[in-house]
């Protein structure tokens, strides 16, 4: 497992994620916070001797969906589940971010991707990807 730096609440600053329980606590908190007008999003940073990677996770619990995005020096991708058109909004620490509606997938898929990212620090292989535009 790698250590991730999670940014979710601007008042808290970065939170260190070292275990699956730490990650589940963050994701469960996001589900509880998802009744806000704009659903929540967090950023997860990995920096190791083998390089760096950044992931974003958003949870729109009322729809049972969310997204997971991944970026490293080789490029950026985000989950792909449907051909839905348009975009959806997520709240990253008080700032609205638009995500392609086609990036939303069932919450369980995003959780699996987040846990694989915590285990490896690399791009998860458990989900389908599309390029970030």
C-alpha cells in the first residue's frame, strides 16, 4: 500500500490516507455530504520514489453514481460508463468543477478504483477509461 494525501475540506487541509479504513472513512463521509446542492469531490495525491499521480473522486449519492479520474506524467483519463451527453457539477473544496456526464459510473466502481489506487499508486485497471478533454 502507498500513502495518499487527500484534499477534501479546505478547513482541514490535507489528510493522510494510509489504510483501506482511512480511505473508506473519507468515501463514507463524502456519501454523507452528498445531499448538498452540488455533490462532493476529493483529490488524492501520490508521490513516491517511482513518480507521482493524482486522482479525483466524486460521489453523487442521490443518483448512485460518481466518477474517478487519474493523471500522471503520461496523461489524464477518467472513468467511462455511458454515452451520456453534457456535464455534471461537483464541489471541490467550495469550487464547482464540471465533469462529463459520460464519466459517471456506479459508486461501487469508483470505490474499487480508489482502493486499487491506494494499493498501487498507479492507474487502476478495474474500470473503463476515457481521455480527459
